[in-house]
């Protein structure tokens, strides 16, 4: 049994017998979540009763490898911006290309980003890069604060040292540094721009950030994009003048509703407001970016550490097309290869928006896979080599009873200005579609006590 498996077993056993098997503490935890508005659509964002644990050496590997990969992505983005043929391989919409051509006024291509990883003992694979408007860090920080002192974690800490993997302060520092590079000299007013429902809804993650930024002494408002105005070279909502926009809406999500005459775009183009992340982040957010990274003809001159990170930790990926390409240094017909290798491939939409689905070849028969390939030919999709998911057993309350379920665990390192600083974890059944047994859990770095 591995060190991590032993720790998980010890924690789960605490809940099965003894005083902690009486679940009053779990009811109290859920009440505290409700009071902190850590819910969405009427359900708690974390239905589970155990944090996700990662070993210190695993976290250090996440940091080192993740930062090398982000360096490679930044390098590839610079190549894409200066090479129309590479830009075409990302399948951007015309309006996305126009936005990407605008210099945001500061250095970083992504101020905030999130890597989606499968972390299993010594094995680490990154399957996606969320660079547009990454989520999860605010909820994860709030949950870590709640979980750290619940009775089973207090008992568990008698044998193990636990460290929180928080991100909020690093995000604020990255926003302020980008604003300074932009040319900002005064204390900025910050607008968190997101779509807001017409009717009242549970607290969003962005309200957690708003409250934290205010506690740090900054004037912050959450502003729906339709309430923005641009006049006299100032972006504003009513009397609230905006220096920094923390953009929490996706580029495609924005372009579905608005065109390039929107006040936010006008102010951005005129360099009148610092927008984080910039609209250039959509370049890296496309899943086809991994297709460029895993094309060794493009990365041959990248630094050795970056090439190693790609080769060992990024699954082979290609934009689906009737084309010739390479796989393990040999030439292949891509569609023929996809058809013949169903059990080790997945098809994913190039964008996260809309109602397009991912297709897992190993869960389908040949006729279903053929239909999936046809769908992938009609709109931008990527094909990606299978990465074995990581699974672990988590306790949760189900109709007032303790239940243990094996869940898929995705670890999400959060990066600010290219530095990995904190992570969140997402649990799911591993299947597409909605499940009530899914959600964020706090992530703790685990060290055995001497």
C-alpha cells in the first residue's frame, strides 16, 4: 500500500467507527457551507466529507512540470501570433482572431490559468489548459478554511501535517502586477465582469473574490457586461470608474451576445482599461493548442525542460481533419488512425462552450464511434490519446447516511503569471452529463509527522 493510500484509508476508517461515526459534525459542516453560500443551484458545491490529499513530492512535481509546460505554451502562443498558418490550426472565429491581434498592454499572455491533470503516484498527465476564465480557486480556498478544523481532519492531523494550497492572494498580486505593467499608477478600481442571472441565484465564486479584494482595501464591483459604458475614454458602470477588469466570462460566451463595438472591447482596444485575462488567452484555451505542442516539428528548438514536460506529460493531440500527420514519429492518415484506434482515443470539442459532447472511444462500439467521428468533422474537435483517470474512495452523506464512493479525481493546479501557486480538486463519476455526486473538494498537501 502506498503512503497516500494508507493516509486515505486511515481517514476513511475514522468515519466508520468510534465517535466520528455519529454524523452530527457532518451536518454542522453542511450548515456552515450553506451559511457561507458555498452552493450552486440549490446544492452544495462539495457533497463530500474528505479533502483530497496530495503528497509534498507530488505537489512539487505539479509545480515544476506545470511551469515548464506553461513556458512552452507561452512560447507557442508567440509563434502563433506571428505565423498565420499556425493560427489557422487553432480554428479561431474571425472575431476571436481580431481580439487576439490587440495588444493588451502588459506582458503575460495569461495572468491566471488552470491546468487540468491526472495525478497518480509518480505519474502526471495534463489533459487541458484553461486559460480563458479559469474557475475553482475561490471555492477551493473557502472549502479548505472550513475543512481544516472539522473533527475528522483535526484527528487526522495528529498523525499527518496538512498544508492548504490556497490561491486568492496570488491572484490579487498578479492582477496588480499586470496593472502596473499596463501603466497604472493609482490604486485601481476593479470590476469583476460576469454574466448575472435576471433572478436571484446563489452566491457565485466571483463574490468570494470580490469580498476578498475588498478586505484587502480595493474598490470592487461585480458588473454584468450589458451594464458597462464607455465615455470620455473611461470604462464605467454608472459612477463607478473602472481601471482593471477581471474577466470572468468566456470569449465565445461574450461574442454570442455582443459584437466588437461593445464598450468593453472599445476600452480594451483604446488601452483605456486593463483586462485580465486578455482576449489573447483564447489562443491557449483552444484544445488544439495541445495539437501544436505535441507536434515535434514545431517544438524542436524549445528548451529541453519544456520539450521533456510535453513529451512525458501531455497526451498526443491533433485537430480532427482529413489530413496526414505524425504519431510516434511515423506518418499516418489521421481519420484512418482515429477509426482504427477507438479504444485508446477520445474526441473533444475544441471549445468548452455550447452543447457539444466529448466521446470516449473505449466506452463506445464501432458504429457509435463512426458517428462521433462524423460529428467531429462537422465542427472543430480534437482527438487525444487516452489518459487513465485517477480514482479514489470518498465519503459523503446520502439521504442522511454515510456512503463511500469511488470517484474520479482531477487535480487542477492554478497558475498566476506563469507560476503554479495552489490547486483545487474536482471529483466526478468520470462520465459525461450531470451527476449530483460531483463537486470541488479542498486540496491539502500531506506530510507524515516524524
